């Protein structure tokens, strides 16, 4: 009985997802979010990584101890 309920639930979910996928409109990403994400990546990851490499601190470059 549980298996039949699971199969039925999966079939309904697959059908609903297929209908929803057809009705989606593909939009271009908002450039503001792309730029802000790149800036945040640069500030919080790439800058400390560059400093760790510059001062030869391998533990800082990988984010933890080895």
C-alpha cells in the first residue's frame, strides 16, 4: 500500500513539474545581481586568497588547517 501511494505521489509530482516547466518564461539575469555577487566574491574570497598566497600562508589560502 505504501509503495502504491509513493508511486502515485511521484506521478502527480512529475506531471505538475512538467506543466510548470512549460509555462516558465526564460528571462535574462539581472545585471545588478551578477555584478554585486562578483564584487562580494572578490572582497570576501579572492582578496584574502591573494594575500595568503603573497605572504606564503598556505593555511589561510585553503581556509583551514592541514
